[in-house]
C-alpha cells in the first residue's frame, strides 16, 4: 500500500471515529449536574455592606443594601435566608440582569429559589437585601446545582457610607405617591445604590424612616439597628461618607440642628479619618430646612475633606421614587467628580430631574424600573405612556384621557424666563392646556404666579410654544417652576417637550 493510500485510509478511519463519538453523545445523555451545599463561610462568596460575621455559620445583616455575590458553574441556586421578625424583600441579579420579581423573605427557614433553569454554564448571582423592616436577615448557606467558582469580577474600587432617614432608606421608592407599604420600599434604586454604581463603589446604607441626626448618631457604629455590636469601620475603609439628615429635626430649630451636626461630624471624622464627608441635603420643602445652612456648617469645620451639596425636593409632599433618586444620584456623583476628580458613569436608572434648564424625559423615551417616567403622575388612571407607535419624536409619547394631567417641576428663581415647546394632537377634538407656574420652597404653598394657554388640536401633530417670566420680586423667593399639561374635552397625545430657563 502506497503512503498516500495509507494517509487516506487513516483519515477515513478518524472521520468514522468522530461520527461514532458524536452519535454516542446524542444517544447517551450528559451526566446530571448535582447539587452541592455551600456554607456561608465559603471563601468564594463575596459579602458587601454591614455583615456580622461573628458566627461564621450564620452571618447576619440588618441594613438595606447588604449583598452576597457569587459565581457558579451550573444551573440553579437556592438560599437559606430568614428574618428575625416580619418580612423583608430580596432583589436578585443574574448575570447583570435585575430579576423583575423580588423575593419575599420571612421567619421561615425553608430554602428559597434564587435562580433556576439556567443554561449549564458560568453565572454570577447577586442577592441584595432591599428592605430593613423585618429585623436582621440571617444567611445559613446555599444549595448550588453545580459548583461555586472564584468570582473574577473586579471588586469595586471605592466605598461609600451613607447615613440618612426615610428617603435614603427607600420608603415609597417604587410608588409615585406616599405609599409606605413595604412592597414599595427598596434600596438598589435609591441614590445610595445608583451613586455607588456610577462611581464603581460598594456601599453601606445606614438609614431608616423617622431618623434624626441624633438618633443616627447614637447607632451609626452598630452592626445594625437591632444588633448593638460594634461595626469595625476599618473593614471597608470609606472613601466618602454622605450624610442626608435633618429633615426630621426641623422643629428643633437651627441652633439645635447646627449643634447636632457638629457633634455628629466630630465623631464621623474620628471614625473615618481619611474619608471625604459630604453633607447632602434637599431644598425646596420648608422655609426652615437645613439645606439653607448646611454649607455654612461645613465652612465652620475648616476641614479640607468636607463639602456640602444640595438636591431639589421635586417630589412634593411625597418621598422620592426611583427616577427622583436617579436625579439625586446624578447630582451627587457630579459633585464627587468635581470635588474629588472621580470618573463616573451614567446612571442606570432614568433621571427624573431636568438639567441645564430643560425638562427630563421630554420625549418620554425612558422609564424607571417600577414604570414611572419622570412626569407625575404617570401611573394614574387616564395617563398612558405609549410605546412602539410613531410619535412626533421617536416611538414614545404620552396619551392623556379627557381631564387627565401630568406635571414636572424644575429649578427656577426670581426673574427666570421659561420657554416651553410641546407637540400635541387629538383624534377626538380635545384641547391641551399648558400651565407654567412659579413656587417658593414651602412644599404645601400655593403658586406665587401662574400662566396658562389652551391649544386647539387636530389629528396631526402640531408644535406650540409658551413663554413666561417669574416676577423679579415676590413675597417669598421663587425656588422652582412647575410645567403642567391637562387634556380638555377629549383625548390628547403629548410629545417632544422642550424647555429653556434663563
């Protein structure tokens, strides 16, 4: 047999062998992926936030935002998690995708399905404690259908510690009005979580409803509100400490609030000697609000690593929802970038704050995870955000039933000139009423002035413009303007809202 024939024969035999192997693999199923028990002290589990690791077989966390991350090769994960009292909610992220349904955690110690039915491969799981109403959360381990592997995702480069009250604790985060039910609370989409992700940071969110400067001061070094054990602040040395407190102290008066700030800041500086400290307060809700003098408090400290920043209270009498928090996060991250030179990423939740004098989401192209789109009240009856249908600008617009309305506030001051352009149409003879008003910093006060125009509509999109100027002098200073659209006499479609403020 010639060498060439030998080569051809060998190649043919190899081909037949490959075909046989392929046929065998089709006929014989792959061995099943078996479950493995993973103890809480497994070295490849990554804990973030304030965790009490005294009992390595049953670590606990009380504050919202505490997180466990892992990477595994397999198809499913179950966890043993329980609360000490009542219930809490857990947010799960699988391979970077936030899962739409949060998991209810109670005092029951039964295994909880975290992820199932995944393709057999490598997956990254994050379990985030969304609420802090049910006492501390206890973690007794995992059952993984597969194998835990090392998490090669780089750890966050920075660490931020937040101290706050109900707003920062995520009360009514998933609702546009003041709904205090725990199902509407959250943490991942508070400005604590959003800012941390913008800044590539891990974080601690030490906050609860009704907190005052003094009440947080008394527990700020604890593992949790329920667990008085001391938290070692050096376990995760803070790059930045953000203090958003004072709203619940207003009735005590400025002198007492300033003193409380200084007492707390003395201890914060001792506890976090290398951190940059930010007093971050909201303005536009009370004539006596601490935002009026928080910068002065910082100036009195003569501390080069301390600053003050403010965000507008544009959520009226309510707590901020997800798109408000994205606005707060954007302003805070911009402050950190300017003050510390940090590189930052865009917010991963839509920003409901207009910037540079215009409105937010004027073409209604974005939506927050809970469904609101930055115009109150976008989830009311009669208000529908239309998607996948040609609008004046893109494939999104808002449809208002007769009598329905939406509005959005933005910063303004005495003498501000507001010019607004809107595209509108009506298929049934409706009209659009546009109103621009100016308001002071007291959230419950009536407008200082207002101007409205009624636009007659047709079935075709038309552009309309209204320009209004705030008085140069008013009995109380102008703090913001509110743009309102009302459908009159029929259904109205609204799109492509633009605004300038000079």
